[in-house]
């Protein structure tokens, strides 16, 4: 049978045109006043996955 992609994962990540996997940073929902402004700025930037984790996520999504 054809493998279905994990829907919870498809909502959390984005695959770019070049094949990179972008994700958001955790700990951004609440209690932000205790975090420094520099930390909040760093957390707003998207993060990219690579290595074994990227391979596993691609497998869960049914890509490649």
C-alpha cells in the first residue's frame, strides 16, 4: 500500500524548493517576558534540519 504522510508533521515543518527542511523554535508560546530580547530574536528565525533527523522526517513524509 502507498504510505500516508504524518499530518501532524506536515503542519510543523516546511520543505523548501531546494529540499531543506525548515522548522520553528520551541518555547515561543508563553512566559516570553522572562526571555531576553536577543533570545526572542534568535528564536524567531527558522531553523534547518539535516543529517539523520532529516532523513527520518523525509521517510515519515513519504518524500523520496
